């Protein structure tokens, strides 16, 4: 049996929320423990049946640190084998929660919408380093500025 945790943060009811409900219900019927994490004020909470394990959170944005900590606590309590984030805010919160220290072993993560983050840049930022010598941005800006000056000079 695979234990899964499904996160959907939308307050409205659309096709994605219907798919989440069908997925979690189907997994539960097949005997796989599935937990649904959704918005406390959302339509998905209202439509989830009594038999489903539901945990409510109330994120305000993709960068809601409090909701990230709540999700970290949920992850450490449930310890899922698979974490499935069903919407962009859920992806952001899951990424944040997986970086926070209070969990025991990371679940495998999957998402229909994924973001690629450069680990070297994130590590440099997190460690507090302000060294930008490896960044190409200042170099590109200097090149653009110098080329625009030479282009505007009369010949």
C-alpha cells in the first residue's frame, strides 16, 4: 500500500478540484491510505465525503510561511510515500514545507506543474552570501549599456 497526500489550495470548484476528489476517493476505495489537504474555506472541503481523511489549511499566498509550517507538521505526522500538489500554490507550499526542518524523511513529490530551481543559486542565497561575481546579470547589463552608448555616437 502506498500512502499519499494530496494538496489543493483553491477555494472554488472547477475541474481540477473534481479530479482531486475523484483521485483521493478512488485511492481510498482501492485500499490505499490517501489524505486530502485543502483550503478550510474551499468548496473541496464541503464536497469531500465523510469517509475521506481531510486536513484543512488556509494559505493566503504562495509564500505564506505559516501555511508552509502547517504543511510541514502535516507531512511529519502523516509521513506519506507520495506528495501530489494539484495546483500552483500547492506546489509552492510543498516546496517550502520540504525545505523546513521539522519533518522525518522527504516524500517523493510529483506535480502536473513543476518549477525548476537552480540549487547552487538557492544555496548561495540561503547561506547569506552576497557575492554576485558568478552571476552573468551584471556582465550582460554592462554589455547592453556599452553597446547602446556606442550605437548612439555619431560617426
